[in-house]
C-alpha cells in the first residue's frame, strides 16, 4: 500500500473505508485495524492503534499523538481534537478494549490518558483545561503506568 511505501507500519488485514485518510509522521496500525468510511486522522507526530481496533465511519482526529490499545471500538462520528490540537502536549492514550460511543468528543488539547476497558457513552464531551501543565517526564510515567501490552512500547515513540 501507499502507506507502507512511505514508512508506515501496517499489519495484516488492515482496512481503510471509502475516503478514509490517515496523516501522521509515524503510523502504526496492527493486524485487523479498521478505519471506517470518511475517517480523517491528522496527527502531527504519531497515530497508533492495536490489533482488531475498529474506528467507525466519519471519525475525525486532530491531535499531536494518539495511541489506542487492542480490541477497541470507536463508534460513528467520534471527534478527537479541538482548538488545542497542535499543542505539543496534545495527546490521547487509551488502553485495550476501549469503547467510545457515537458522537463522543474528546478535546485532547492537553493529555487524556485512560487505562484499559474504558467506556465513554455516546455524545459524551471530555475537555481538559488549557491551564493544565504536564511535564514530559511525568507524561511518560503516566503513559507507561496505564498502558498495557503493545501500547506501552508505542509510548516510547513520543
């Protein structure tokens, strides 16, 4: 695929829906990842998803770094980003078996870090205050502390 030709790590059986696009300096999609029709991912640094994670149609991601664990389900029309998406601390990390419901909005202008088996109901809104200051050292500790399995090695890509 064109993604592999440009250095992306794309596993077996990865599926991009009609019109789906991923733009990032580093792309890691493990086996069986699906990005639904009309999905748009724009990450300044890294977009990584663990095996068998499914992103529903019309996904919109604008963030510096995104790490999603294995077996997650991100429903339709989910938005990650917001006004702070180009900020160096714009980060979303979620562990294995996450569920993000339809039309959820996560403003990741500052780090959002969640462990495994997190359930975010449909139309939920999560905003991290802009004045939150996270040092890179503390961020790395948090990412590795809550992440599981293959997600922990992705944290080192930051």
